[in-house]
C-alpha cells in the first residue's frame, strides 16, 4: 500500500512539472520597429519626375519671359540695370515670379519681385550691394557694351529650341564682366556665358 502511494505521488509531481513547463512564456523575439519617429517625413519623389522638373518645366509655361521681366524692373526708374535674376516657380497658392536685383549708378541696390504671368511688381526691397558682389562696381556696368538683358537674348538665340532663361547673373572676370545664364528648353538644361560685348564665349 505504501509503495503504491509513493508511486502515485511521484507521478503526480512529474505531471505538475510538465504542466508548469508548458505554460512558461518564451522570451520575445519580435524585431525592433523600423517606423519613422513621430513627426518625421518620409515622402519619396514622384516616380519618373526629376527633382528639378518643377522649376524648369514651369518656365516654359509662364506668360512673361525673363527678358521682359528685367525690362519691367529696369523701367521703374529708368536708371537702374539688372545684375542678377532668378526665377521661382511659386507654390500651390502663389504664382511664379522673378527676383531681379537692380544696381543704380549711385550705388543703390534694389530687389524687384515681378509676377511671371502678369508682369506686375509684387515687391520692392532695398538691399546692401556689398553683400552680393564684392568685386563688381557700377562703373563696370557702364563700361560694358552689352546689358544683362541683351546677354540673355543672345543666350536664348544661341540655344534655340524654344529655350528660356531661368537664371542670369553678372560675374567679374579679370578686368571684364561675364554674364552667366542658365536656360531650360524642351530638350534639357543649358548653361551659357556671354562676354561684355554680347558674344557667346561658352555654351
């Protein structure tokens, strides 16, 4: 009798141990989350659309080309001359526009913002000239035989293919000035340099 009770108790203990082992929770093996931190943006560029497509595509659609916008900015007083122009395609609630920096014979430096579809002057802001051009002087512009506006026209003609200027600026090259012009056409992006006589020196 005692022997049978001892065997029964041993079997009972084994069953309890087995049941306990079955209910033990295994360590978690879940991989760490790869989600972006809260507030982070992970938007990818649109498929098949180059990063610069917005700016260079928009210039083809505006009603006022860069040359005409420069003419508007320079005619505000009739004395200033453009030294730098940059096109901006605007935003969802903003029309495309040009930012045109105009230098006057007396050293006054003004930035005009021109609507690229209407030609309206959106903003006029005085600037400090030395912050933009350390070597260029008003006398350099007076000595040049070609203005930035005419240099842009020469660059667009040289490229052809309905090219339109997107940016233009004047750089001092030795004792002369060089107009650096960036253009866009249906076949791509172009960079052209024009000297102070209106001659295309690099394309």
